[in-house]
C-alpha cells in the first residue's frame, strides 16, 4: 500500500499536481510504520514545502532526526531551511545550515560544493534579516569560491547586489553582475536564487539591452528545464527590463507570470517585489481598478519586515500620487526612505523615493522641501553614473526649480533617457520639457516637444501619461490626433508574423512555445507582441482572445 501511494504521488508531482501528491503521501503516512518511515517523511515534507511550509517543517525535521548519512541529510536540509525561512523562522534556518556545514567539514570527506551551497543559502536567508545582512563585515562571510566557476559566479552576484546599496558606481557594480551572469544557469535553486541578484543589479545599472540579451541566452539554455527558481529569475528579469525600457505590455505579461511563480511558494519573500512590479505597470497602463485588489494580496504581518516590502511601499505611493492623495503618498515614501537607509539600499537606481517624495511635497505646496530632496537624489545619481537614473533625477530637479535652469536640466534628461533606451521615462521628460517651454512663451516648440512625448507614451502603452500629455496640449490650444484604435485598424494592421504570434498568444501559448513553433527567438516574440499590442490599441495578451482567438494560425 505504501509503495503504491508513493508511486502515485510521484506521478502526480510529475504532472504538476502537488496537492494530490501531498494527499497520497499523507495517506501513506497513516499506514503502519515501517523501517523506511524517515524516507516517507522526507518525501512528504518536500511535497508540502511549497504550499504548506509549516507542515513541511514538522515532517522534514522528524525525517532529519532519523537520517544518518550525509547524502540523505543533504537532500532534506536545504528544503527544511527554506521552509523554516518561509515560516518566519529564519534564525533557526541559519543555525541548521551552519550546523550541517560544520558536520560535513568534520566528517573529513570531500564536500566543498555541499558546504558552499549550505553557506550560500544561509547568506541568502540573512539578506532578509536587518541585523545579520552580510555587508556588516564588508561582504558575504564564509563563502570561499576557490577555483570553482559556479561558486565564483554566486559570490559575484551577492557582491553586486550588496555593492549597489553602498557608495559605489554603476560601472563597478555592473562588472560584478556580468561576472555572475557569465555562464549557464546552474540546475540548483539556491545558486539560481543568488545569480538572480546579479540580474537585478545589472538592471539597476541601467544596462537594459545587455540584460535582455543575457536573459534570452539563459532562456535558450534552459529549454525544458522547469525549475521554479530559474523560471522566476527569467520572469523577474523580463518584467524589470521591459518596464524600465517602456515595453509595458511585455512587462505586464512577465510580471503576472513572476507573481504567479512567487505565489506558488507560501511565504516567499519575492511576493511583495513581484506585486510591486505588476502594480507599477497596471498604473502606467491605466488599469487602476485592477491594482487595488492586487494590493490586498500583500500580507504585512508576513512580509512587512523583509527588504522586498519597501518596493511595495514605493508602488503604493505611486498609486496614491496618481489618485491625488499626496499626504498618504508622502507618508509611504518617507517610510520607504527610512527603510532603504536602514537596509543600506539607498540608491535611486533601486528606488527613486526622493524624486517621488519631492513631487508629493511640491503638490502640497512645500517647494523648499521638494527642492532639497530632488537635489539630494541628483547628487546620488551623479555619483552612481547610470543614464536612466540620472535622467529621472534631473527631471525632478527641473520640475521643482523650473525656469531657464529647469529647461537645461530637462534637455539633458531627455538625452540621457534616450541613451539609456528608457522610452517611458523619455516620454515623461518630453512632456515636462514641453510644459516648461510653453511657460517660457515658446508655445510652438513646447507643443511639438509634448507631441513627441505623447507619441512615445502611446508607443509604450502608457495610458495615464498619454492622457496627461493630451490635457496639456489642449490647454495650449493644440488638437493632438487621436490614437489608432482596434475599430479603426484592427488585425489588418498586423504584419504576417505579428498576426501569427498574436494568434498563438491568444490561444494561451507561452512565449517559449510560440518561439519553438515559429522557429524564432523569444526576444523576437516579445518584439512582435509589443508591436501588435500597440497597433491593436491594447495593453496585454488577455485582450487578444476576443480579437484573434478564433483566427487560423
């Protein structure tokens, strides 16, 4: 009976039905105890770990107490430590990993890889603990990479993420991140989680095109490799790159997948980070009504004390700014700033909280405080040296000072954002530049500049920014042309390849499946979808179904 239930559980797990696998193994546990009980407990704990971490802790701990061989223990310890962390027992997880590493070293057997893996997991857990973050001693302690290339990459990824929050420049941090991403994704969740930090750091360095190419390479190398950590890394990277580049439909698709993957593990601290990514895109694409229910998914009691929660505070502040709720937005942003400073992540490339707080102060009539915050962020951005970050900071200073000085700063902002490939932020700066031109009496030039911003905003799918640009153009006596709509051009506006990609997407195919079917890269699929969304006047693949779902491919 136990053997049959274990076999059924393995089949269910292979089909992705983890709940059924758990049910089979729990039923097997009710059978009379046998000599292999610790193996059954380990299997049950591993099956429970994603959705039931507290139950997994009980069963994996009982299994570990009975296991004596190092290989068997090494199969249980990383899963148990992860379940402990997600059950808000990070200190116990770190103690467990340290103890097992010491036992391996004392055994005298060759175990460098295993010890490194345990210590790396401990460092990743300590990243979420404000009192234990490994920067206190200047870097991740106890992580000796030796001559192993995979270990070197993991250490470089950690170094890049930690250095981004210190007084450092983007060039130095990008070099660490490139080293971390130079190679295939390891088929190990802990190592992949570390390397994901390198991908984030490279995005913070405004190397958007380079990051996209690296993600394409990693994606092609992991065809058929469905490990959750690898898929989460790719979804996270694509969402962040697409959002910062201004490809909002792609960002929304990737962000939703990122959130789905993160939410599959109960208590995963990646959830608030993914939520923040999706909320920003929904806000930009005019889907405010979809953002509010998502915000309710955030569990402050579970995630409020991890660094990722700070990103959710910033995203919520953006929503409140858009709603005109400037006082509450400012409260969120000041708390965001306090947290960023405490966690030593105070870098506008990570979160530009001072820029947003300056806009809130200005809306509340506090021009002096707005100018001070904007100037502080500009100094930080100049030290960091990345073009997108500097362009955003220059724009905020320009909006607070206005006049001739503001015009010069906005002109520089537009150039830097174009250089960075940050189309959405470039559109925002163009609209502000047009506004200041009109205020200075250069109405014709101001209209032309704002029209360029409007066109770029439409290209990105940024509904809110496009509406703002149209309002200002109307105020200056212009009559901006209407954007193409589905009713005006429809599917006939798509090229043959764009239509084929869109039809497959409407049928629920993933970007990987579309690329395999049409023998193109996933990057090409994303480009065709972005172009198709723009022509159809929509912002996401879910809206393709009523338009193209019944068309032949």
